[in-house]
DNA sequence: CAGTGGTCTAGACCACGCT
DNA sequence: GCGTGGTCTAGACCACTGG
C-alpha cells in the first residue's frame, strides 16, 4: 500500500476506499476532471495507489452512489453532467393563476421548458387498463374497474426527463380529446374540453429510489433518487376526475411551488 | 455452488447475488421475515447457498440499497420498519389558509404530527453564522454577511424525522423571539412577532442523496434519498426575510400540497 | 484483440455486540 | 470470548467496447 494512504489509516476512522474516493471527488469538484471526462481505469488506480482492485471498486462505488460518476462495462468511468430543470407543478400568484393552472392543460410544462431556453417534446400513447391500487383509491373507482391511461414520456433536448402518466375514469375520458394519442395541444386544456374543469387539486410528493422499469424508461444512472409526484384533480362537484403520476429524477429537476396569501 | 442457484445462471441475465437477494426479499414482502426481525448472518447464508461471503454481501447490499434492511456491525441484519408521516408544508383551501400558513409559525408542524396520532418534539438552538451561498443568494445579503441561524431537529415519537434550519437577516431577527432557543411557541408565529409577517413564499424541492452530516443527524440507513425543501418567505415589502431549509428523508415522509382555484 | 467493468472465489484481520 | 459485520488482498473468468 502506498505510504500516503497508510499514514492516516490508524488515526482516522476512514477507510482506504474512502480516501481514494475523496481524492477523485476533489478532482471532479475542482474541475480537474471535468463533466464527461473519463476517469483512470480500475487497474490504473490499482497501480497508482498500490491497493487491491476490490478496494478501488469500492472507491468508485462511493462516487457512483453519490451520483458523481457513471460506469459503462467495456468502456470505463466518466464524470456525469446533467443540467437542472425548474419544474413548476403549481404556481399561484396573488390568488390568481399563473403558469400550470388546473385549466391550462399539458402545455404548461412545454412552456416552462421553453422559458428556460430548452426544447421540450413528448411521447404520448393512450390505453385502457386496470389502475394500480394507489390510483384506484384516489379515483374512487371500484376494485377491478378499467380506466383510461394516458402515458407520457417528456423529453428535454431529446433527453428523457419525466414520466407523466394520467389516469381518467372511462366516463370522463371516452369520446373526448383525452383519447387522442400523440403530442396534441388543446386550447383551454384537456379537462375543460372533456367537460370537467379542474377546480382543486391535491399533490403528494414521495421520495424514493426508482424501480427497474423507471430506470430503463428514463435512462437513469445507478442510484439516482426520484420524486413521485401524484396529483389528484377534482371537478366542481368535488369528484376526482384525474390522477397524474409524475416520476421526476432528482438529478434533472428542481420542483417549485409559489404561493401567495393576498 | 448449490444446484438451484446454478441452474438459471446461464439462461437468465441475473447474477447469483441477485437471486439470493430475490429470495430474501420475497421472505420480507410475504411477511415471513417481519419488520424488526433478524436475517440469517452472512456466514449462515454462505453455508445455506454454498457461495462465497462476498457474494452474500453483495446480495445483502442490494436489499440495503433498496432500503428494506439495515446492518449493524457486531449484531447483524434486520428488516426495517418506518411509518410514513404526511407533511403539509403549504395547504390552501378555497383561497383561505388552513394548516401551515405563512402566519402560523412553527407549531403547524407539531399540530400536523399530533393530528396523525404521533408525538412531536424539537431540539432548537440559535447561532449567528455566515450562510451557505444558496441561502445568501435567496436572502439577498451581501457576500460574507452574518445571519441568524435557527437550527431545529424535529423528532416524531423520539425518532429524528426532519432537519429544519431557518436563516434570518440579523436586523430582522435580533431583539425578537426568533433568538430564543428551545422549543417555544409564539402565538401568531415568529415572523409576525418580529414585525415581518410573511405574505408570500416560494418553495423549491430538490431530490438527492444525503450528505454524511445529514446521515448522522437523522440517523439514516444507507442509501435513503432525501428531499431538500427550501422555502423563501417574503414580507409585505417584497423583501426576503427568512429562508428555511428542511431536509426530509424519503423513507419517513410524504409531502402534500393542497391548492384550490376558487 | 487488448482493455474494460462485472462477477465470483478463498482466504485474512479488525472493531464491535452480546452474553 | 465467540460471533458479527466491515474491510482488504490476490487471484480468476466473463461479456462487452473500442480501435
């Protein structure tokens, strides 16, 4: 083992792997290893620090866990680079409605993205399915009832950024523009067009690790946490008419609410 | 290697460690290994499955990463149990204010916890420090200026649940109840008492992995993502008078916003 | 084809928990 | 003092990437 790694080994409660990770992290944060740049290979680090490959792998594992680097078998490790997008799921100014209002429909997101000088796009498809229990509970549909599912994958500059799946009771959606697949824009919003303008909504935000399916759809690097944003929308009669489940990778988003009391 | 582990090794793209993790996970999800129960020791699993200890450690590492189990050196692995707490950082009904209003002060949280039949408590201390840049930017204080920091660790049933650190410009806080350490309750709220009632706020929510310090203060199991909730509060003059940074472990919370348009 | 990360084996020593 | 998890070593084979 290299002497510089050995010296502090006894006095501190830090492992060799920790200290190698610290050095690599310092190089990344100082800009010496810029975003996109390749790191030394595992076997090079073995030679540099005179330690075992398992130890080097543990060091790199720490940085992968922190989301600083990614690995690709056959190629190597490189520094990650992701720009944060500000997402405004609900913005209210002075009791008036501004950006993503209950009425505004789905282009509020596209407008937000464009306002940040980036290019939005969406993959949309529509199907009829049995909803997960979380959704059935919130839509108050009987057990086993089918609902309309409008699946969206939202991209920014061609990179997947969000999964936004909307669930509607069949009587609300059928025969309305909601059933139209593709990235369509309806003035006034989908819900108003369906005769159920949204008057109130309730947002729940959970923080968790992604499922395998989400990792695949969003092309997530390992160990990136996601937000699960569940919006239940209600019509004038107080009936829940839509549930939107949005999966928001933590490395690409900042969620913003603006609220005013007068 | 045990034959049952070897059989599927070639046909599927799953590792031995994956399959041992799958078996352990199935036992946890079926309730065969209930919350709080101990898992077999690493060396027992080595004997059971006839594989190397490193492989067993990788299996257990998968479950630790998923947040299903915790490890304790000298003792063993056990199944985790954590109840979710609903947190309402901003709840507005019919344009009126309900729970945590800009005016209501810090006991809104305690009230929410109590409403869920659980017992809140807080550790509070106050100091004067140079704020992190994220806070200085939002308070619009000159570089290097000192601010008042009110540090809170919020506990539920004696278990750490949130870190809530509030930052105030010195002229706003000094000579007011804000400077009082300990878990005090001020009717009408701290900000109103200081002569700066909050009229508007802006919430930013980021999702990330915790820092080492947060892991320690919140006693987090490995690989638990957190939400970083930053609230900037403004007074009538539109001046930012408070920044609250709340660290919310994902395994203990669901964040809820309720918004109404009429 | 040479090099890379991913996985696995078979040992070892340490600090810490429990009893 | 025995068993536990935490760390480290020194090998090995595989699938994949890239020139």
